[in-house]
C-alpha cells in the first residue's frame, strides 16, 4: 500500500501559477488554439497501457497514475500523441477542447487531463468515454461516436484559462510501492495545478542543507537511491514557460518510516512553501 501525502497549500498553487499570472490578452489566448483530431476509446482499459514510458497498465496508462487516474479531473481522461505527451512532460496537463461539427458537438466542449500516450499519427487524442460524451450535444453522443476521428480545436501549452483546477485538491505526493526506505525512494506528483512543468526535484532531511537531487523516472515519477534518513522535505524547480523558480517546504513533508508503507492522513495544516528564482 502506498503512502499518500497532501503537501501543498493554496499559496504554493498560486506560486506555481506565477508565470501565468500576467493576464495575457484575449488575442494571445486565441493564438494558443490548436487544430487537431480526437477519437473515442471504448473504455479506459483500452487506452494504450504501455506507451513510450513502458509503464502503467489498465486505465492508468503510461504516465504511471494507475488506479489514481480515475480520481483526476472527474475521470475526464485522454491519451495524447507525441506533441501533447512530450515524452512524459505532458502527463497531468489539462487540455480544453471542443469538436467542430455544429450539428452534434457542444459549444462548451470538455477539459481533459492527459494520463497516457498513443503513437497514432492520425489523431492527437484518444478520449475515454466520459470525455468523449461530453463533447456532444445532449442526446447526440451515439451519433458522435459514429463519426470516428473528429476535428477538434484545443488549447494547450499557452497561459490562458485552461489550467488544471482540482478545486479542493492540493498538489500531493504519492510514495510509490516499489520504494524501499530508508534509502530507495520513488514518488509521484498528483494534482499539479496550473500550466507549469516540474523540471527538477531535490530532497533533504528536515533542517539539513544537504539537498540530494532526484531523477525523473518518467512523467510525474521521481526517484533516488540514496535518500536521506529521517523526516524529509522537498524542493522543486517549476516553470510556467519562462524562467524556472525554486519552491520548497519549510517543514516536514514526508515522515520517517520504520516498516511497510501505509496510508497516512494529511495533517490539517499544510507546510508553507516559499520560492525564489532558480
């Protein structure tokens, strides 16, 4: 069983969005609209499980979210092609899209979170059932499925109003089951709000300045084979498309473990996260 820890307060979510907070003009956001194609995948279990990362499985996909994928974005999930997946950097990214057939498509569209990779050069996205149905006007989902690959427009890596909004969820860490504490540690980031990328992650014992870098395994998963002992704190370099920024917790994030991994209830008060230019 994995250890699940909620680690970020709303102040850090604001910090993650700092690069996007310059309020781009409407015309700038319009330039972010991309044209592509999306197709229906009959079930999440049939979204390609291996992908470029060779991991995942079932509906969890190559990004490695596993069963947690269904808890992201209300189950509105997608597999992305190479441009969207970006070798794993696109994992957890949100895309707002709508199809362009006025007879059957809803004008509102749907926001999906990318949890998988697919290699087809004929479509940009494969959508799970809930997401695909949400593209349609009421009562038109069956007709939409008959159309095959749909022309869609979507916003992607610009800084418009298409960032992930997980509402009551803080950015969280899931300690992977394959971790072998105290030295081997693998973590996964969940609920990454905003249009940001995590480019580097360091870990240190609480109160120590001996920061040790973690390596990206794939997408949201990071690991280290020489993790410090005791309670741990983390820092990360995040970027919103411009300069990177270090952010870090000022107190314990991950408690020491002396036995098998177990689920823990997040503390009521999240640690304060601070930042500076990388």
